[in-house]
């Protein structure tokens, strides 16, 4: 995690940025405002994607940086609110599907592992997800997720775990990983109810910001160009609250919901999630073989092709027709 503008913190909001690019400098303000730290998830795809392709994928080192930044912000008495957002056209496209380890074998591929090793890896991996969420909920500073675009897979989960979620009107949500045998999360059910969660989690279908608002996934939807200013204004209101009240009232909500049964459900989820991840079959192997021979594009086309067009978002029939019409208009 890199940061800039530390000496200017008392005169405005500060932005810290994760991953490989240069940090965004803190912006001095003419009018003093409560201190807000903005963390940007920034791990772009190797090549520029099309309009309808997600960006900003999660990798383990980025998550480690993010959680270290949470701790740094929480320990700083000058910080009262954390905003988490994405860089570019995505909040986060989820865990990295494109990078193959030096071994040449992706983690979802059991090749070269004994059954015991494969099960152990996923049991440990899925248990760590709950630890990361509990870490976010233990922080004394509220986290606002500013969903600026695609929130897919792991990115979908992180905006779920934030204390408040504000979505751009361009935001798209989905868990497409279920299509290659992966698990959803009970947190989706807890927030939105099991009927809504089942509609979207059992298919991995894309849904837009207005649907997210309708089912209770997000607090508000705002115009894309107003997202960050809106979140900073909300952060300012939160920071006007005395620190003990802000910290303890977050704890009442987050410790209370965990004590009421959420923790037990998420512990069960980590076990069932490991079972899902280790349920390797012929269909998943076919997808992995396609990625080996044809790359990530072939893999995703085979995985997601049967679900096209998506019901909502840039890959919906309506959005594609609008793009085609726009292209036709340019030609004439």
C-alpha cells in the first residue's frame, strides 16, 4: 500500500492506491473537511478490455495490501471514514482468472495435487474469506464501498461486506464464478433475502444498479459522475459524529448481526464453499483445457456463452442492440 499527501491530511481527503501504479496524491481543499481515506483497487487486466468486459482483478498481494491499509487507517486518529472504490471501469472484476502460476496449473485445477492436498488448500482458502470480512467489521472506522462499475466475484463479495454501499448508475453486479463450480455467500442471503439471492446467485447472471437497489444490496444509486463527490459528502456527515459514537454504533450493528447467527452461517458457508471448490468434474476440466489451448477468452466464452445475453448490464440484449444502433448511426 502506497500513500501520499500525509502532511495535508488535516486540510482534505486523502487517497491511497493499491497495486502497481503510482499513488493518487492527496487533494488539498480550500475548506477544511473531516479526514477521509480513499482506497482504490487497482490491478488492471494485461490488455485494455472492451466496453462490456470487466477490469481490475483481485490477487492475493492486492488483498494483503488492502487489509494492511485498513489497519493503517484504523490506527490513525485523524482518519474517521474509509472509502473503497475501483480504478478505471470496474470496482473489481473478481479474482484473477488470467494469470497462470509458474507451475502452469491454476489453483482450481487439481492436477499435480493429491485429494488431501486439494481439499486442504480450499478449506484454508475459504476459511480465510470469513477472517477478512471479520477484519473489516472489527474496524472502528466505517467503510463506504463506492461501486464505480463492474463488481464481480470477489469484488461482489467485498462490496457486500462494506458498512455502506453506494453504486454508480453504471454498476453491474454478478457472481459468474458459480458457472465454473464455485460458491455464493450467505451474506447475500442475509442482506437481500433468500428469494432474491437465489435468483442471482444460482445463475451467476448480471444485474444492474437499479436491481441492486430494489433488492436491498446497495444503499443508493447515483449518477456515475457524482459517485465520488456523493460518497465524500456522506463521509463528511459520518465524520461529524463524535468518534466514540461512530465506532461503537458500528460495533453494535456488526457485532450484533454476527452474534445473532451470521457468524455460524458463514462458518458453515466456508465448509460448503470448500466442498464446491473441490467438486472438480468433467465440465470444469473441459473449461480448463479450453483455457490452456485457447486462452482466457476461450475459457470465458465457453463458460458464459450459454448464459448470453445477460438479463441486465452491458451484455444484455438491450445494451447490445443500443451499441449496434450507435455503430450504425456513425456509419451513416
